[in-house]
C-alpha cells in the first residue's frame, strides 16, 4: 500500500492551508494511506479531516529521532515536506522514502520586505495552498479551486451549542471578532474594534470575541459589547463557534483561515503583510481591506512596533470600510 507522509508542524493557518492538497491527494489516490505529521497543539486542526488516514503528533519535548522512528515504522513510500524547517529536514534524513518539498520564496520575500522590489513577478500571486502542491510533483494532482477544510468533531459542536445557549445566543444572529494577533503590528487598533462593535450591535447583531488565552484581555476590553470566548474555547471549539457565526472580522491570523475552513465569510484586515507572501484567505467568501502604502510590507510575520512609528497600514482602515465590506458580503443592512 502507498503511504504518504504530509509534514507541517505549525502554525494554524499554515496547517489549514495544506488541506486542499490533502483533499486532492485523497481523490487521486483513494487507496493510499495519508498520514499528517504536526505538533500536538496543532493536531486538532486535522484530527477530523475526512481525507486523512492518521495524524501523528510530535509530542511536547519529543525529539525528532523519536518521531522519525515512529514514522519509519509506517513504511512510508512518499514524504511531502510542507514546512521546510530544520525539523522537517531532519525527518527527511532519518525517514527513508521518496521526499519532495516546496519553495518558500525566501529570497523574493526578503527583497520585497527590505527594498520593496517585487521579484515574485506574477500578476496574481500564487497562494501558499497552491505552492504546497510542488511537494506532490509526480503524484498527478492539481488544485481543485475549493477552500481549506477544518473538520469539526461532534464534541466541539456540542460544546458550542451548549455555550451559545448559556450565553443566550442559541437562536440569535451573531458575528465573531478576532481582535488579537501574535504580533502587535497585525492588530487593528482597539478603539476601531470598539467602534465597529457598536455599529454591529446597532444593527441587531450579537458579538463574540475569540482568540487564545493571550488575547483574552483584548476580549475583556470589549466585554460591554461582545461575549468573550478568547482563552475559553479550544481550537476545535473555536471552529465550531465560527461555523455558527454569520461572519468574522479578523486581522491576518490563524482564526481567519479557521473561518474559511468552516465556510464562514471573512472581513480581513491586512497591515504589515501583503498578498505576495501567499497567506491571504484561500477561496472563501472574503473581502480584504488594506492600504497601498510605500512602507508595506514591513515584515514577514508582523512585529512588536511599526518601523515608521505611525501604523497607518491598519490605523487608516476605518469602521466605515469594515461595515461596507460586511454589506458587500450581504451580511449587514
């Protein structure tokens, strides 16, 4: 039997953007064993993916040689390195099978950040979800034009139903806000979030904030306007909440890709990062708001402060634009 290893250790968006490849591999190779390899913390993102045979998790503190021994016991025939890290490179050396990776376009990315010269040279940048297909060369697969998939298990769905009932939202329309981000420069200013929340409440929408435990203080700052689920819900439970929501407003974060993966429309706010990097929402109902500033992009993943000191890439995106994007998606009056 053919056995394919798909290796992507992190992070949320990167893992979910591999799922179009997973889906097409299953359709093209229905009898193959598809094994996804990721960190334990990321495993819930693919645990209920219907196209995977197994998920093998790198446990906290586990060494790569230990993981390699477990993977070698599966006698894989093909390895797809979808990470391109030192860890995945070590696996390629330790697990004997036919390996391929994909180009991360690091040089073009670095040049664009440092000089603003665009070496990608494509009228339409190739999304990362499609770049991953380079690792499957020779397997006769092509992108199918469908969005990522975030499979939600029954336990998470039941949790979301109970939690929403407890909050009085069981039968109410609600939108989700994701004010947090790992890096400050990816965060829309809090006063903008507050103004947008007030406008949405005026239109009869209940609001829920989501994110990690680190984002909980931002949710608390909006507590008079939105119910705070940040740090309360797991990855799967957050996905279940997103699946019930009318839409999400988010910066360039993993939550954005989670929403796309469950079919929820997204209003996405992009600041320090740009389309060429490939991490825009993939084939979902999305409106992307951004500013064509000469200082963009200023970093690959965001940073602790704006290098120019003004943070205009997000400060200049106003509440009226966000509401207009929601209307464009047909989500508010």
